[in-house]
C-alpha cells in the first residue's frame, strides 16, 4: 500500500493486505471522502509513515483552501481557549501553593478544546501547511499568509481573554498575584533561553499533530494531547499564544509595557516554536516518508505541483494532493 486507493475489485469478503485477516470493509470505507487512508495497509489500526503523511496532506489541503474569514475566526476561538489554560494554571498554582504537578493538571484543557474542536492554533499550523509547501502544492506566500491570519486570530482571542481576566473579578486577589508572578517569570527569562524553550514546545505541538493523524480513535487522541501538553508546564517551556496572553495581562495591569513584553518575551518564544515545529519535526517527518509520495503527486501522469516561480512568488494553492473523487467507485 503506497497511499493509493485499493483496487475496486477488492470486496468486503477479501483479506486485508499483509494481515491475513478478513477486512470486512469495502474500498470506499478504506478511503472515504478525500481519499486519505482510513486504516493502515499492513496493520489496520496502525498507519505507516507515508499513510500518516497522506492523512495530514488531506487535512492541510482543506485548510489551505479555507477562506480568510473562517481561518481567522477559527484562530480566534483557539485564542479564547488558550485563555482557559492561563486561567486554570494560575488558579491551581495559587490553590496548591505552587505544587509543580497538581498546579499543571488542567493546563492542557484549552489545547484539548482546540484539537478536538478543530480550531486553528499557530503552532499546529507549522506542520500541515508546511508539508504542502515542501511538496510544492502550496506557495511560500500562501504559507506565510495562513500563518499570519491564524496567529492574528490567536492573539486577538488570547488578548481579549487576558483583558477580561485583568479587568474583572474572575481572579480573586490571591490568584491575580499568582497570575502576575507566572507571567513575570516568562518576561524575566533571557532571550536565548526563551528561544530554546520555545523550540522544545514547538517540537511537542508539531509532534502531537503528527501523532494525532497516526491514531484512529478519539480516546487515544484525547490522552495523547493531554499528556503531551502537560509536558509544557512540567518542563517549564513556553507556548507563544499563552505567552502573548500573559503579556497582555501584565500590560493591562500596568506591570509591563506591551512593546517590551512583545519583543523580550513573545518574539523569542514565537521564533522557538516555529523552529521547533518546522525544522525539528516537519522536515524530519517529511523526509522519513517514502518516495512513493512523489507518485501520488503525479497521479495519472498529471503534474499537480506548482512551478518554481508559482511556489516562490504566487498565492495559488495548486491542485489537490489527494483526489477529490474516488476513481474506483
């Protein structure tokens, strides 16, 4: 199985490839909708790397053609969700006198909402759109535009949430003091340290995206996301949208200048998250996929890739990596 559809002659009573077991499914069930595999070729509940890659491409293809308004509001919803992470982390830290484990137990909740709800988060967007660009199925300007829109939505959502937390009575006095201390710790961290801490956080988030497409059931996804994002506070790492929310919270409370927080805290975390997501995960995972991905991109001899000029300068997305209509129905 090389990411292509199975022969239409494969019926429900024929054995699965390489398993020696009866599949009980039709080719249409194996490749619903966009054509991305719904089960593994060798082991049905496990995907090979190129199959994971094809599933990510199918999702990225939809995201890349999503309108700017929808993309922004999806990012806005993600930003609001991140506010919950900051709220709960500060509240539990205050309630447990800073216990490193218990205070972080609800930290992943905002990220769970984002992943399960299908919202757009910048650090998640370091993986799917980049693989489109690596395959020359989307242009570099299109990638940067997608990142900009999603990040803007995340920042607006997180910023509005921070204003509410700072200007209302959501935080009792003790929790407000703790929230200020948490945010101030990040601002006081040296620039290089923030970049490297952000890189590890970006690695975690992009790895989660890859692994989410490698599992098939919702429970596994929830457990995976929860454990992975719990590692961010446990490792004293930084996520750019959480960092932006913290900076706005400090700025509204008059405890730091917004520009200072953006340059000294948010910017290095943004650089680190991007480097970790793109270089340490996306590119490595891309190059471990098989060369058969090239055949998929040239199905039936049709070149689906952008020209080098379109890839560098154009805003086109290009033709779909995954066939829109099944050819074996």
